[in-house]
C-alpha cells in the first residue's frame, strides 16, 4: 500500500540568523539541463551568501558515513518545489528529476576548516550526473573539475597521528566506480535506513520535502561507532553496507565477486564473505583462504584489504589513501567474536 507523509513541516524549526539572509534563486533550467557550469555559483543555490553551504537546500546527515581519509563532510539535498521523493521497499530513496545532492569535503585542522571540494549529484531527465567542484583559493566560489585533481592536505586523525596526503578529487569516470548501479550513475548514501534530515539546517522559505513510502518504513541502521546503537555485529554490518556495498551488490561494479554486503543481505551466507574463498588469484587475498575466517581476523582477507594502502590490494579501491583504523578495529572485533563452529551462529 502506498502511503504519503509530509516530513519536516512540523519537525523543522527556524534557522538561527536566517532572517538576515536573502532567499536564493535557483536556476532550475540549468539544474535540469545538460550544461555543466564552470562555477558552482551559477546554479543560484546561494553558496556564497552563506559561506560554503547551499542556502536553498536541506542539510542531512548519515548515521554511518563513508570513510574518506577522515574528511568531515557537509551534506545537503535540494528537491524542486512541489516534488516528492519515493522510498522503495528496500529503503532506496528515489529523488525526482531536478534534485541535487551536495557533499562538501574538508578537515577541521586544514585550511581553517574550509572545504576542499563540493560534489554535486544532479538528477536530470537523462539520469544522474556527477559534477565535482574545487573551491577557489579566495573561498568565494568553486570551479568545475571534471578531470579530477590531487590536492595536498595535512590533517590529524582521531588518534593524533599527522597525515600528509594528496587528496584525490575524483574525475567523472571515478565517480562512476562507486555510483554505478546496473551501469548507470545513482546515489549511494541517502537510503532511508541511514538518512536523517537536520532541523537546524533548513533553507529559507522552503516547503517541506515530501516522501512517499512503498510499504512500511524500514527500521534505521545503527551508527557504526556508537555502542549504544547496536551490537558489534549490527554496527559492523552498517559499516560494510555504507563503505563496501555500493560496489558489492548484484547491480554494482563488484557484482562478479559474489560478495554482497548490503544491510539487507543475509549476514550468515557465504555471499556475505564468511567462509568465502577468493574468486580470482592475485595479491588481494594475501594468500589467505577466506574473506572472513570466523574467530580469526588475522587470516581474513577482508581485514587485510581494509588495512592496506597498496593500490593493488586496498579496499575500497578509490576514495581513501589512509587506513580507517577505527573502522577496521570494529570489523576485527566482529570477526574475532564469531563462533568458529559455523556460519549460522551470527
């Protein structure tokens, strides 16, 4: 049964200081057209009027985010007035044509906390289009970088270690590696189990975003680093869903691996990696027999790949040049606590 809910109308309050701002005027024809503007400001989202935030879009967070070299990310969604988003039975949010998803990447201790880049994922009549913009030195606008770029960044991870990397702004083809579903670009982060709009970041004069649900609303996924949010196994599954399942699903770019790591996949099956042998010879397995060897993270090549920065071994293949120590530690604990007697014990 199809049910329709108005979300936000009652839950979102006023934005502090918003009355001093001018409502932005979005160029909807440019959003839905085929052009790729050289400057981010050309869309009219009001980025410059409110620092680095698109004043015309709603802020949102993810309970469990994709790891990207410890970057802090600001996320926003713009949905054209009068449109609604459909939530499929598996929790996938199907945004209408004219929607724009924003994601800005930065580090609190780098360049005064200002973002390095803002990525746009735009839903046009021809499908989703990914456009990366790199912020100009003066911070007043951002410039289109379809070819990608390496940007030197120095930051500290939570354990105090200093990292100096050449942060990779992806080119258009690299965007497809993660955002590919049946060969076409699709959003990978906003799924209803992992998605939360933020009341304090509501745009000026914006109507509520409306969501229509097919069937019951799926329960939320746990926050990966909050022990109160779920068991070790559930938080590990949430981490795998967000960090791996965009490729490791039957419609993803790693479908031929037979390793499927979606939140909705059976966590007791061989296809989830438990007792699963590598599908191809190569350095990726590190000579180990199983992706996940219950009770033995040191001999599970899933861990081996997560803890490597070697381009021929590391997983995910793009989007990081450092090891997410905290995420790997969670998965180590999950595997270490698995009974060694069989898969059904999870």
